[in-house]
């Protein structure tokens, strides 16, 4: 395991000490390790979300002719969906 020495401003150091004193973490190292792991997981989720978005955009580009999303188009789609469901507006 690697070693890392960090300096924290007093308010952050007080927070670390309080977390350890509360029993949530065994040591300052355990807290830092948990925080780094959370940051890593957050970055992985962000990367996966970005990839999902890119695939959705590519699917949209390949889905056919573009349609202008106007208020009239929205009303037409709503009416068509309501008719499909057998409802009246």
C-alpha cells in the first residue's frame, strides 16, 4: 500500500478528527480511503452516464428524418396518442 502525506486546513482536520472520534471511521486513513473510493465510483458512474447519453444520441441520429419539435407537432402527437388510447381531449 502506498503512503500519502496531506496537509489540511484546520476546519477540515477538525472534521476528520470528529469523524474518527464518532466511531464512523477507524482512522483518518480509513476516512480518506472511503472518500477516494466514493470519488472513484462517482467518476465511473459519470463515465457510464456519458456513454449511455452518447449511444442514445447516436440512436436518435440514425432513427430517421428529423422532425421540428414545435407546439403544433406536440399537439398533433398528443391527439394521436389520445386517439390510440381511445380517449377524447
